[in-house]
C-alpha cells in the first residue's frame, strides 16, 4: 500500500512539473508575441494538469480509505507541486491576455498615427 501512495505522489509531482513547464513556456511565447503558440502550450499543459487531477483524486481516495496513516514529506511536496502548477496556469492565462491587450493597444495607436 505504501508503494502505491509513493507512486501516486511521484505521479503528482511529475505531471505537475510537466504542466508547470508548459505554462511557463506559454508565458515566454506570449512575451515573444507568439500568442497562438502560447495558447497551444497552455492546452498541452492542461492535459498534464488533468493527469495531475486524476493522481490527486486517487491520493485523496486512498486517504479517505485509511490507506494513508500519516502525512509524509513526499505527500506534502506533491501537494505543493500541484498547487504550484495550478497557480502557473492562472498566471499564464492572465499574461497571455495582458500581452494580447498590449499588442492590440499598440496596433491601435500605430494605426491612429497613420
């Protein structure tokens, strides 16, 4: 049982890391004004985040079934990585919107001068 819990934690950490990397890459792409690529990278990250949610649900189920007797550093770390990935998603989506707005404003200002 303990190995199963560890496996779930490692899945949570791995999928969270992959998701977070995608979201941070999306921000970099947005800053380079590659907005469509940035949005695609967010979609890719959301697929990893879905796997993260599944692993998290399994971990919660194990906890509810009494399979987790005490909190471990590994469980806390996996939960922290999960929350970090979710925060990165929110940040990436907001940054993409910000770059879109700034790009639109810049184009509007440029057109008004012509």
